């Protein structure tokens, strides 16, 4: 079984890095509200990954986009995400927007923040979606596709675990520990991004491939 898709997704989603945001958004929530938020975020995370695994290639065909072009574009997104993580930011963070502030406002107003911004874009944004679609194309059998959907279950489970243990994790690791983990994941993701882009460029421009 190829675990590279799971490792890549874990590096991108990296729920540990989202723990401080979860604590911030839910600091005034009751235990019941926190549980509902965790359940909704977990389910939404799985649904995004499963939808990209099962329907991503059909969507590309509908828009007449070649997978090779998508690999190069997706690889660039992965590399940008890796740069964010090397700066100890969440992979899908967008520093120039107000998504995080809007999430805090929703939490203060009592609105659900499980889907936006926790799931999208912090957990599963363009980079993670691109990754799932790229690996879906490499899946040749039913069981390989099932494994990819199953990885979505693992990612959702890891997210639920991290969010459920958010306070203990924050106390044990602290901000420094979480930043170190995020940077380590970013380094792994950067290497994977280069590999994805190289594969796509090699298919688009065969002359670049060494004979």
C-alpha cells in the first residue's frame, strides 16, 4: 500500500498547526458546542477529501484541463503552502485576507465556524484538494481509490483527535513546539511539491526527461 498520499495530506492538513486557531475560535463555547464543532469539522474534512478523490478527475475533464497542467499548478500551490509552513503558518493561510478575523467574529456571534474557516481554508484548501486529485489519477484499481477515500477517514480522525485534545496539546507543546512541527511538515511538503511539479513538467515537455 502506497502511504505517500497519506503522508502528503497529513503534512498539508497538519491539524496540530490549527489547534491554536481552534482554541481561539471556541474559547467561549460550551463543551457541547465544542463537540458539535469538532464533529462538523471532521465530517466536512472527510467530505472534501472524498469528493476530490471520487469526482476531481471528472471536474477536470468537464473544464478540459489536462492532469499534467493540474500537476504543475497543484505543485506550485503545494510549494506555496510549504513556504507558509516553513514560516510557522498553517499551510492554507492567506496572510493578506481577513478570513481568520472573520472566523473569530463568527465565533463571537455564536455562528458555526466548523466549515469556514476551520475546514475551508485552514484544513482543506486548494493545496490539499489538488493533492487528492493528483493521487486519484494515479489510482488504477477500485481498492486504490478506496484507500484514497480511506485516507480521508484517517485525516478526519487525526483532526478530531487534535481538536478534542486541543488544550492538553497546547499546554504540552506550547507555541514553540507547534511551530517546530509545522516547519518540519513544511520541509517534507516542499520536497513532495518539487516531485509533483517535476512529474507534471516531464509529461508536458518530454524533452526535459533524461534519456
